[in-house]
C-alpha cells in the first residue's frame, strides 16, 4: 500500500512551549478517556496508563490507533531517512534528550494546530 505524504506527520525538533498543552485541552477537550498530562522540564506529553485503563475496560491506543481526540494516529517520521511508524518502543526513541515518563513502554506522535507532541503508554 502506498502512503501519501500528506498522510504522514513530519515531526520537527521544536517542542511546544510550557503551558501549551493545558491551553489546548481547554480549547479542544479530550474525547478519548484515559489520557493524562505529563509535564517535566518544560516538555509536555500525554500518557495513557495501561493498568489503570484496562481495569476500566478501555481499548489500548496502540490497538485502536486513536489519539486523545479520538482521531486516527497518523504514521509519522522524525528524520528524513526514517520509515513511517505509528507506535515504537521507547527504547527506540530518536532523541534521548526527551523527558520520557517513568515506566513508558511505547510512544507515538500526534499534533494539534501544527504542534507535535508525544503520546506515551505507561505501565
């Protein structure tokens, strides 16, 4: 299957400014239950706690491929020579300088208003 370029999210190294996620969640409330904010050293991402959410019978985002706004998570690439991915193990993260949540096992990227940020599955 061919992937069109517009279907792929190109992730840049520019991270959203501190407080951006809180502002966006007010403007665009999350529709897909189970996500929470992770913020450390000015970097913001969203986390989905596997154990807590499975107890509430919520489908894991790596299976449903849905982001917090219930949109399909697009394939993304970080570097020009990467193959498009949806979810990857945290061990394969492209920049080790990211503030990765403790116990994170997989990550993906999504965007709002052209700003990319990480989604993490934590255990």
